[in-house]
């Protein structure tokens, strides 16, 4: 009898060992946390919902954080790392000025660590939080694969890879194509500017000395030009909403591009460029189509240079490499 029990225990632990081993090498999957940390997604969602109920403007911050994370070193949570004496991290790049919501990620991480220590990566928390923010703001709900590991590198110089707001759509399309995205997907992504604000530093290029023949960008609606100039007269850090419904995820952004009311060069040139204008028009007319394309594009973005298994780690503290 004892022998049977021992052999049973040995067998069971072998089985557990292999299950564990298999889990470790498994690629990303939708149900990655179902067994490992069953409430992970629910915990992240309720943390995000609570924070956004208090401050809906943070939805834009979380979505931008996801984008910034994936475009620099892949979706690996590198954007969350704090600088140290030896290393200036991505966070301290000027491109980070509009990133907000770090405390939401910290709160969600603390809550999941409490339930299942060392299991849920910060990289996955960002992707889940951005998804939940989109839904909270009225956008589509989508599921995406999980199981990303956190990276061990975060350097300010890497942020040079982020597309800049002063880029025109041609340059923007080129940058995105290096990650395998089509022009149509660039338009869908740009729809993320349905949320949030821009700083004067990002649009003042359009307001004076625009080119040799124009002082103001001729594609800029004159009423909006006045509004933006007024904002800038209050300083480089003053803000203007990217569309009139800055906390609602909708297609108003595309309607505004049609009337020359896109705030950034990278927005308005999606409409002036004949290559992307038809996509802008389609999204302006059909919000459901925008939602569908946006979901597909953002799920694809969430897979950029993902680290799996021992290519990374599950950080204990999202702000520090283990
Ligand atoms: C980047 O974000 C962090 C966290 O909010 C902040 O402490 C830091 O000062 C920011 N860097 C810059 C250059 O603004
Ligand atoms: C877009 O920007 C690039 C780089 O600044 C420039 O070479 C190109 O002429 C611009 N395209 C248009 C259509 O303005």
C-alpha cells in the first residue's frame, strides 16, 4: 500500500513537473492566466475602472503607455522602469511627458502579486490596462494573447524609435511599416487620438514659419489655428484636446480631420495624403469599421518583439529590474 502511494506521489510530481515545464515554454495565449492566476484579468480591470472613474483623462495615458512600450524594445514593460544612477531609462525621454497612469499599473501589480506572486508580468498588465481603458472610454472590447515576459533593458536613447507628432503621414507610414503595419493600420492606430490632449510643443510647428510660403499650415482650420495659438501663448506645456470628445473613444477624431481640425501634423496629413484619405473617410462614416480595424491593429501591436519564457522575467516591482 505504502509503495503504491509513494509511486503515486512520484508520478504525480513528475506530472506536475512536466505541466510546469510545459507552461514555462508555452507561447502567448488568450487563457494564459486561467490556471496560473485566475483572477488576474478581473483584478486589472477593476483597478483600471476604479482609477478611471476618479479621473477619466487617464484612459489616454494608459493607451499611450501601451503604444510607447511596444514601439520601444517590444511590449516588455520597459517603459515602466525608473532611471537609476547608472541608467537613464525610457521614462525620462521628452516623449514620456504625456505618459500617465504609472500608479494604476503599480496598483494593479500590487493586487495581482497579492493573489499570485511572481506570475503576472508588468508587460501583460500594461496591455490589459490599455484594453480596459479603451473599453471604459466607450471603445470596443477585445481579447488578446497574454504571457509576455518583462524585459531587462530600458534606455532613453531607444525612444528615438517613437514616431513624432510632427511627422507627416508618409513618414509615419514608413516608420510603422518597419513593424509590419499597413497604411490602413496606421490610420486605425492614429484613431487612438480620439482620447487625450497634445502639448503646444507637439503642434506649434504648424502655427508659425510653417514653410517658405505659409506662416500657418494651410491645411489647418483657421478657427482651430486661433485656439491652438491661444493655447501656445500660455506656454509650451499648455494642452489642447486632440478631438472635441477627449475622454470618449469614438470616431469624432476622423470627422475632425475632414474639416481640417486635426491637431498634429501626423493627424491632419492622414487626410491630405490621397493614400490614406479614403480610410479616414470610411472611419468617419462608419464607427463600427474603425472599432474593428482598431482592435485588429492593437492586438497585432501587442505582439511586437514579445519576450517569452526565459527571454525575460516577471518583475517583482514594475519600476525595477529584478
Ligand atoms: C517621465 O515620467 C515619470 C513618471 O511620471 C516622471 O517622474 C519623469 O519626470 C518623466 N520624465 C520627464 C522627462 O518628464
Ligand atoms: C513628409 O516628410 C518628409 C520628411 O520630412 C519629406 O521628405 C516629405 O517631402 C514630406 N511629404 C509631404 C507630402 O509633405
